[in-house]
C-alpha cells in the first residue's frame, strides 16, 4: 500500500475478472504502515476451469 493511512482504515482487494485473491479481501490499517495481511504480497491468481476432459 502506498500513502499514509489512518489506523482503522479499511481497504478491499478487488481482482480482475478471471482472477481471485486467495486471502481475506478486506484489510485493516493498524498504523505505522502495518496492515492486517502481515506484509503478505497482494497477488491475484488466475482461476482454472476445465471445460472438457478426455479419458485415456
């Protein structure tokens, strides 16, 4: 997160279509640059959908 946020500020993580965020999507600022995700990188991952399958 960039910028200076007040303690108690809430941030919602939103991913583009086809991606999801594997953790809690609502983060809270604790102050001094610390957020409730404990510094874990905010990374949206692609979703995989199997439309057809083949049995061998």
